C-alpha cells in the first residue's frame, strides 16, 4: 500500500492534494472524492452497488474537516454534513488513477 508523504487541503480551489512522491502528486476535486464515498450510506454493503446519486453532490461541496484515521485513511467531514466515509490510501490512489486516465 502506498502512503502519502503529504496531504494538503485547498478549500478555495476545492482540491484535495495528495503527495505520493516528489513527482507523483494527485489533485483530486472535492466533488469527485465525495462522489467516490464507499460508506454504507453511499454503497450497498451486499451488492456493492452505489446508492449515492452522484448528481446530488453539489459542485460547491467543501471538505469542512479532514483528519487522519490511524495511518491508513482520511476521515472527511463534508459541507453536506456527510462524515461516515473513510478514504483509505488505496481508495484515494484508485481515485487518483481514475482521474489520470480521464485526463489522458
Ligand atoms: Zn458515504
């Protein structure tokens, strides 16, 4: 598992910046991260199907509070009051890779 060297929260740009390595920095839009939440309220535990309607996540979504959980995940309290999701490094890495694929 890859562990970030640094994490920066850019509230004004709505970007979660994850420094994986010197030349490997991911800039993840808050909205994309929020849409990728895998908690029990957003994803059906049994089928793995996403219950969250991605369109319902505001463009203006903000991360009110970002904190470390152990040394394996981030806990994010969103401006829509949702805070039950944990974003593990693996999960954030997969969001980063997804974003890179889209941009290519
Ligand atoms: Zn969730």
